[in-house]
């Protein structure tokens, strides 16, 4: 079982490394969002997808290793969390310490990823709201108030003042 725990530690270390790269890319993404650089944002998103693919491969390997460990411990894999496994390794303090260390490190890394993603989400929402505001402003500028002309039956016959049917004046 020691070799399986070593394999698990190795996989978790690789996963942490990949998430660290996600953090670097997320910082670049933040700058692209702030600058409004769509091309850079697209490039960063493509790079992130490659890393996510590698993380998914690590996740599959981690899940397979956890299944093997669960078989050896004769327990259900769904109830075997890292914290539970750490507590079960009392007889192997070296592996227990190494697994606890990477567990904490990965937890901190994922928390940092979460914070950066939340910040980027807020920036994107703000940018979207600004675009919506600008579109509404442009649309309202195209509409002018109606005149208050009424006929004998008290029906409004007013027309819109300064109304433009098209969005641009082609003659200019």
C-alpha cells in the first residue's frame, strides 16, 4: 500500500502544479478583462483548456489510485476521502505526513483559484453591465419624445420628433 500512497502523493503534487499554472493564467485573464483585450482573453482561455485537460487526466489517475487503496482497506471508495486516508495511516507516519502536507497545499491552491475566479467573474459582470448600459443609452438616444398633437376625437396623432429609422446617416 505504501507504493499506492506514494503514487497518490505524486498525482496530487502534479495536480497542484497544474492548478498553480491556472493561477498564473487567471492573473493574466484579470489583466485582459481590465484592459478589454478580447484576443488576449481568448488566448488565455485556450491555454487554460489545455491545463484543464491535464488536470482531468490527473483526476482520473487519482480516482483509480483511490479505488485501489479502498480495495486494500476493504472499504467503500465513496467514503474514502483524503482526510480519512490520512487518519488511517497512523502506522506509516512518513506517508501520513507527506499526504497531509500535499492535502493542505492543494487545499490552499484551490482556495486561491476560487478567489481569483470570483474576482474575474465580478469583473466580467461589471463589464457586461457596462455594455448593457451603453446599449440602452444608444437605443434611448435614437428615440425622441412624441409631440402632443390630438385630433377632434382626442386621439394622439403626434409623431416622433427627430426619429431616425436607420442606425447611421449614410449621407455624412
